[in-house]
C-alpha cells in the first residue's frame, strides 16, 4: 500500500494498474455477494411454496455469476490494456537512438 501512495505522489508511473486490480476485487466481491443473495432468494422461494421459481433461481444464479465474472474480468482487462500499451511505448522510446545529437 505504501508503494501505491508513493506512485500516487510521484507521477513517474501511472497508478491505474493498481487501481484496476483493487476495483476488480471489489467487483468480484459484489458478484459473490449477489450470488449469495440469489441463493437466499431461491431458498425463500422454496420455503414459500413456489418450487418452480426456487429451481429457476437455483439454476440461474451460478450461471449468471459465472457470466458476470467473465464479463467483469474482460472489462478490467480492457482498462489494463491501455496501461500496458503505455509501458510498451516507454520501452520502445528507450530503445530508440537519440537523434537529437545529430
């Protein structure tokens, strides 16, 4: 965490990749919480006597959770691509010869 604060204050490197990781884990926790609520909803439907809705919730919750995880990972990787491209461009710039001396 101290490294993140140092990056935040220095402007030498972008802090985006670290923030994207934090946002990813917060979103993953929200997806797991939503899955837990979906399973509780399925149990509530079962105990309420609505067996059809309970079965649908019980089958749909893991499927929706899996799709949500894949989608969330994809979105976070899209943001990471911008920062990875920036790092790659810095590497290319550093390998180019310095033409200002000519």
